[in-house]
């Protein structure tokens, strides 16, 4: 498969539209469309931006660009950003800052948008310790009894077991 087809494959594998990839990478939607169609040979800066947005090592895209083709699909993992800290205790202001990256198996990450958060606090011990990184799948709802990172009043976040009741929810 050529570079454009490879980028399109990675984008679809991560559940991204061209528009979403454009927003994440800072590259115009039109340019991404032309790259995927094979009409544009992207420069190094563009390839680096696409690699970061697609959560793959830039070497995959550079190799594909250098060879004109990508014979093998990427390794069985891709990188997800660790976006900051979440408290295991009293909710704190939700701040997104990239602290680093974690590797996630492609098979484990199908059909979702994932990111990591570093645990701060000790209320989830012994299951989660301060400093642990939890992998989070972005979603609007969670089943009762599951552990979730909950955004409280769209400003603060905490990690807790969520229990649904007739009158609302409890964070345990």
C-alpha cells in the first residue's frame, strides 16, 4: 500500500474522520484528503504531525514515504498520550497536559479514542496507586459498578467506582 493508503488505513483504524485528523494534527482537511489520494507528497513536518495525531512512531510514516510503499502494517501497538493527572480522592480541576506516552495494543484499542492519566492520591488503593497510569477510553456513559474517570460539572475530574441509583449516581 502507498503512503496515502497507509495514512487512511491508520486513520480509519483509530476511528477518525479526515476532519478529526485535521483538527488533531493541525493540517488542513484538504491536504489530508490529497495525501490520502496520493496527490501530495508530505514534507517531514507534516509527516511528524500526522504520526503524532495517529499515535504511531514517526519512523513508520518516514519509512513509508521513503519507500513509496508500506509493505507491512505497523507494529501491534500505538502510542497514546498521558494527558495529565487525575485524583483518586476529591475532584480536582481537569487540566490536559501531555506528560508522556504509553503503548497500547491495537487489538485492545479497537473502536475507541484512548488516552492515559496519571493517578494522584490514594483513595483507590490497593487497586490503583499514586503514580500509576490508567488507560481511559473516552465515552459519555459508563455501566454501574465500573471504574471511571468522571468529569464533575465539566471542570474537575476524579477516578472512582460509579454506581447508578434511581435518584442519581454515587462515586465510591
